[in-house]
């Protein structure tokens, strides 16, 4: 590298430090060294392909090459490396990581060294780096008083003050180790050992088989070579016990012949990370085969009643005074809503080995609870209102942030599927259940696009459940959301992202109400109701996905089911049920589709029955009245080049009689269309249809069917501040609410919608 390019006493004058508070962020007084920076496009502006940008490189994309600007006559440079989740909090997080031994690298190089290669890093991992310039006036061992400020302590939003590098995904890896869950106890696990190539590669593509042979050692009998079994407690529960021999156990020929090893000395309710390793491979991350995580058994105890308590948090709970001060500020905001904070309780549950996965937490009906921090969900639990309170007509409210603002930004939070890996960790997060029932969820201060246009601040980018872009793989047995209401979710409902696979065995979303959600942008909203990223062919969000008896009122998210990017799924069929839902003004901003899917796996089924679709508005309201059905392009190709096959069970889907297009409710993309829709699959023989794709029109208007179905605000423009606002939809929202209960009239009771039980049952059963 040409050093004259990098020396920066001359170059610094050309950089903009617009994110710094003042000159103290560059240099504190004339007696300290100038602050350098790692070279990246944020501060160089040469584009991502600039030769001297910091980057991941090497044959497998897991070498990291750092470049930085030189400072003349300095003593050298101190460079630190950490995992993103450990230091995303900024300077204090970097400091505590150093104190607690969590840094991955902390080294000093000489003044003439202006780049560094850190080889063979963990794959699919998000790293952060920081650097400071050392002074010749200090000993740079115990005294750093003349060193520059650190560069790299920003949190990502301070884009010019941090550097993050993510290593490449690992090449295809043989699945050689797993746990037989049927043999798991509180203190033992049966670890299964696969090594025969023909068994491990069964069902694997020819391309992946070729990678297996290229990247992994095979013996003369075509067995994968590995000698060591390594088992460690997960960072979820680092203090959990394990028999010492299993930390590094040499596998015997007897073990291989038996096909398994029974490990013991475990602690109940604890997660363990399991690897097998080939000692002939010198690079740690290439010596491992697949990484597997498993939890020891434990029986959930009796439900825990979370008594509403507004006491301030204890100072002893926090590592630093700054953390405590933040918590006290948050407590003051919670007091205004009389909301008890429960994110600390549920975070502690994850690492508490005395509480088993599946623990039920009861909230008191009629009381308000809240979260401030994102909640990492990597151990299954049930959160619901105390059933006795529900019987008495009282429900708990849970605020997902939205109780305070920083400037014009609402401080919201999300639940997070899975979590980010710690050093040396991989594999999957396995959860048996995640369930929510009889809760009213809200984010009260959330801002919409209409609020943004009114100058109140940017639309709030919140979700109910989000994912880390660098999160571990997630396998969830049961996901249940039942009899809840959701208010002020602006960006999306459930967002899946990141390179690792996600598998949901069973999903039930039943009896819920959604309103005041989704008004994120001028078009069709932010993310979809269920946003699949398609990043990993081994994902399957839709193995058994049931959406039943819900109400969606004027929430402009684009689609409910969205999966468009992956074309070679490896994880089985989709089985999707969308029954008895009531959709009022589903997405009138951009004619949102309910289904938006590509390359549907062979053997998939769609069960779409008894849904009620309504378009309605007040006279004088200028909003568009549009509705789209689906954008379905094709089935996945089978190995012989033919398309797979799906089963479509569509029956008794109805609409009211207003705002029809050519005699039916869909203004575009009708389900029976023969271009890019379910009708296309039927017409070309790629799907078997049972029933009818047509949405039938009942001769009844929304106002005849329901008490007050119209959006309560007349929109004057398509960016009206309140056009998608409805405080309640059950008649209790006053002038800002709607009332979807059916009218008690002969017109209603003689309608097909009523007689056939179309739409969500609540409004029909409670007609008045």
C-alpha cells in the first residue's frame, strides 16, 4: 500500500465529522493525538469497491482486512475487535467488554503499520472494530493519557463513528451431529454421530455434495473424518454444569459403531452447544462440522402471577451507573402510564435454570405492563392475562415501548426471534413454544406517515416480532397468538431476516384484532404481516400456518404471506390456512395482496375459506377503494424439470356489495385470474382446486351489515394524518372508533354472510 495515500494530517481537513458533537470528538485539546479512522465508504466516499476499504476477504470470505489512516509521529495504534451484540451500546459497552474479557482482539501495532489481516474468523458473524492513536508521551502500557479518542464507538446510527464487518456464510456443511430429543433427560443427552457420506448427503443437492467432498476429509470407507466431540454450556446459561470429560472427548470406534454418545452431568433447563471436530484441519472454523444446540429437560412449574408493581428498579441490577440512570428515566416514563416493566423479568427467565422452558406468566387483568428494551426470545414461554380475570371481563395491556421520545423519534421496541451468537457459537435456537393470549398490545406514541407529513417526526419503524440480521438459526415448534389486540404497529407485524434458516412447525394466529397499524409510507406500508426473506433454502415458516377468525381493520401492510426470493426450497411443503377472517379496507393505499409468493414447494396446500372482505368509507372521503387478492407466479421445479403440484381448498369466501370492480371485490389480482395467480396454477395443471376461487358478493352493504364499519375520519388527501386511525373497532372508541358488530336486522340474519358463518365470529355472535 502506498503510505502517502494514508497519512492524514493533510487528509483530515477534507473529512466531515457531521455526526460528532463538537471538536472534542476529534481531538480533546492540543496535547492528545489526532483521532484516526478505519477506511470505509462512510468516510472515504470512493464506493464499496475501493481497494483500501476495510472488508472481509480471503478464499472463504472469513479473513478480515483492516485499513486505517496514518497519523504522523505517533507511537502506534491500539486496535480492538468485538462481537456486534457485545458493543452495540457504544463506549460504555466497549469498556465493559474489555473489563469482562469479551474482546476478541486487543493489540498494539507500530506507527508504520497501517493495515492488518485477521485471518480465519468465525463465519456469518458481525464484528465491530475500534482504534485509537497512541502518543510517544505515554508508556502505552498503563498510561494512555495522551492517546486520541477511540474511533469505532458509534452504534451504527452514528454512521461515521463505527466500523462493522460481517464475514461470509460458511460453505455447505455436512450434518454430522445432532441430539435425539426422545432420550433427553434433565441431566443427560444422547448425541448422535453421523459420518457415512451416503447417509449425511441424502437429499442434498449435487452442488452441495461436491462441496462436501472438496472441503471435508473422507476416509477410505467414504466416512467423514472427525475425532473429537466438544460440548459446552450455551452463553444463555454459561454457568450450567457438564461432565468435564465432555468438554473435549475423543470419540472411540465403539462410539462410532454404536452411532451415539450419552453425555451426562448436565443441568436441567440448560442449553448446550455441541460440535464434532477434525483435528487434521488446522483452522478452527473449518475443522467443525455442523454446530448443534439442545436443551436439557425440565418441567415447567405452576404459572407465575406477575403482580403489578410500580417500584423503581434497584441499582444492584445494573453493571454501570449509566445503565441505571437510563433505567430510571425509563421508569419515569412508565409511571405516566402506570405500566409495570416486565422486560427485565423475561430476560432473566432465559438464563434462569430454575425455570423450565414453557413457563407460563400470568398478567393481572385491568393492569398495564410494558417493555423498553428489545426482548430476545430464545427460550419458550407463555404470556397471557390471568384466565380468572379474563372470565371477569378484564384483560392486561402490554406496551411495546412508545412511552417516550428522543427528539422526534419514538422509543419503541420489538420482540426478537432467536438471538445473536457469541464467540465460538453457532447452530440453532430451538424453542418448544412462544405463546401470547388475551393481551392488548400497544405502542401509544407511535407515529405514522400521516404524522410525519404533519411534521411530528418520522414514522415509527416498529414490529411485534423482528429478527437480528446476524441472528442464529431458529426452530420453533409452536407459535401461538390468540385473542389479542394489536394497536400502533407501524412498520410490520412479523419480520424474518438474516442468512440462517428459520423453521416454524406450527403457527396459530386466532381470534385477534388489528387496527391503527401499518400506515408507514405513502405506498403500501413497511414490511408485510409475515415477511419472509427467502435467504435460506432450508427455512420453512409455513409448515402448518393457521390464520383464523381474526379482524384486520384499515391496516395498510402490503401482504399477509410474503415469500418471493428463494427458488430452491429444501424444507418441505407449505400448508397455509386462512379461514374466517374479516378484512375491512385491507390495504387501500396500494391494493395489497393477501398472498405474495413465488416458487411454491411441491405438495403445498392453501386452505382459504369463509373470509369476509369489505371496502367501505364515508361519503366525501377521498381515499382509494382498492383490494388485491394474490400474486402467485409459479411452483418450484422438480428435479426432472417439471413443476411441482399444490392443492387449493377455496370455499365460501364473500364480500359485501360496495366498491366492486367488474362485479367482484378485487380491483386487481383476483384469485381466479389466469395470470400470476392461483387461477394460473389451476389452468396449467400445477394445482388441484377443490371449491371455487371466486369471492362471492352478498347483496348487503357494509353499513347494512355492521353498526359503523367506515373509517372514522374523512380523508381530505391520500396523506391525511388520521385517515387510518381507529382507536377501537368494537364500538368503544367514541368518535375515533368503528363498530363492527352486526346489526340485528332481518337483512343481516337472512344474508349468506350471517347464515354461513362468514368472517370473524365475534361480530356475528355479538350482533346487537
